[in-house]
């Protein structure tokens, strides 16, 4: 049920991309206390992005989950920015993050909702 969606103007090498996906998936499962079985990570590389009028490396992340604990979003921001810096070499000041908590009846999976 957790989804991390990443848009970036950085195009990592294939082997680095797989490592990054795995690291983010495991980290999100751990920080939310949920099974990694339900974590989805999607990365879109789009060279046509600007932040602050500049095309230097940047990223936009969305973290959506059922019962996302609002009091921990600052912690999650720090953790996710660190991962993006490590794997994409995008400085934290060039990363925007959006957090969204979905009601169970609005999140579907396996022909049902949670």
C-alpha cells in the first residue's frame, strides 16, 4: 500500500537504478512498519525539469500510504532526501516531497480495498 513515486532529471545507470529501487523499497517498509510485499516504488526520469529556474539535478517525490503518521513526515523527509542524495546525487535542497495519507476505502489492491 505504500507508494513512492520519484520524478527526476537524473538518469542513473541500470545497475544503479536497481540498487536504488531496492534500497528505497526496504527503507520505506522499515520506516512505516509495513511489509515490503506491499511497497511500490516508481521512478520516472524526465530531462525536461527545472527547479528554481535551473536544470541542475533535481527530484520530486510522493510518498502515499494508508495511515501515514503526520508527526513523522519531517523524519521521513530526512530519510528520503538522504537516499536520493546517495543514489541520484541530488542535493536535499533540490528535492521536493509530498506526503499523502489515503483512507483505506480509497486504496485498492487485489480486486478489493484495504
